């Protein structure tokens, strides 16, 4: 089926910080040495790689990438950032940069594997259903987003991640430019993240509508919102809601400055888990 998540009628975006995050390192984090390209140490909460249940881990990886993507929209909105090119691509790159900066190597690899698997699954579902992926959509086609993610992962550390070429079946024609693509995206979003890291920890992101406090999705989003607050302070308060939407989706609404994570998203992802 054609999934609408990551699409948002009114998406905007956000990003992440870094140097200041060093102090928020979670007990679960394994490696906080210098990141790719000399980026600051990183930190985070719940390494996807430590999740026992593979389906839960897969859902969490993709929900996290979605949350980062929507944060990218929130950042573009609240910081009034200039966007040179399609915003949806920019916030996909933001999500990738954040995944790269905030997590240790093992977790980062798992995140990228899970996120790219979800894009491939969407592509295969579309093909099976005879659905033509839309070239007019402001989001990239699933496999385009797959290769963008794969390229940024490889490009963050081409020497240390040669395995990624085969893992993601990344053609030489694309791989050759991945280091430069990562460097460009990391430079663009890095300054934003560093600016937001001042004054951390913050409380600028709060949960709003939560219909089921005990659900796995709600609990995971709650933990990751807390992690984001430890890493950055938004210029304007934003809220995050986890609610049924009647569709598989997630989006940022700039009017109330709210990120909506639809509960249908986790069910959809669970069905696409490897
Ligand atoms: Zn979006």
C-alpha cells in the first residue's frame, strides 16, 4: 500500500544538537567517541539495537526516524530557516544527520537498516498493488529515500563502512558522491543543532494528546521526546501527540506547532518488519 507517513499536509522541520549532548549520555549508550567527520560525541536514549523483540525494534527505529523528520519540519518553521530545495528532502537529510550524530555505531547501523527496509517494503507493496509511485509527490519515491538514507550512512564514514555498499546495494555511481553529500548535510544541519544545544536540557517539547498511556508507541515516543529535550531547546514550544488519525501518517502542523504521530503508523510498520 502507499503509505502516507512522513508526508504531512503542512510539514516543517527540526534538528538536533551536539556538543551539549555529551552530558546527557544515556547509560545504554556504548560509544561516545568522536562521530563521523569529526562531529561531536553523541548521546542517546534507547539504542534500537538493544531492543529484544525485532518487530518492536523495527517499529521504534522507524518511529524515531519519523519523529526526527517531523522535528526537521518544526525547526524550519520555528527558526524560519532558509530551505534551498525540496523541504521533504531536507528533513529526510536532517533525520539522517540526527541518527548519525546522536547514536553509537551499532545503533546507527540498525536504525539505517530498519529505515531503509521500511522504504523498500513500501516500494514492494506499491508494486504488488500495481500502484505507480507518484513522481509529482513532494516526498521522494520510497526507493529514492532508501538510497538517500543509504548514501548518507555510507558517506558518513566511507572507509569504516565499506560493508554498506553491499548491504544497501549502493551503486558506484552514487557511492562516489556520498561522502560529499554527508558532509554537505552535516554542515547545513550541524550549525542548527549546535545552536539548539545551548541551554540544554530544556522543556520546549511536550506531549499533548495521548489516548493510551500504556501503549508501546506512546511510551517510546515519550522517552524519545525526553531525549530530545535533553539535547536541544526549540526556539518556540512545540507539542507531540500520539493519536489515531484514520490513516497511516505522521506530520507537523505549523499552526498549533504540533507533531502528530498517528497510532496507525506503528501497526503499519509492524506489518512490514523483516
Ligand atoms: Zn515531511
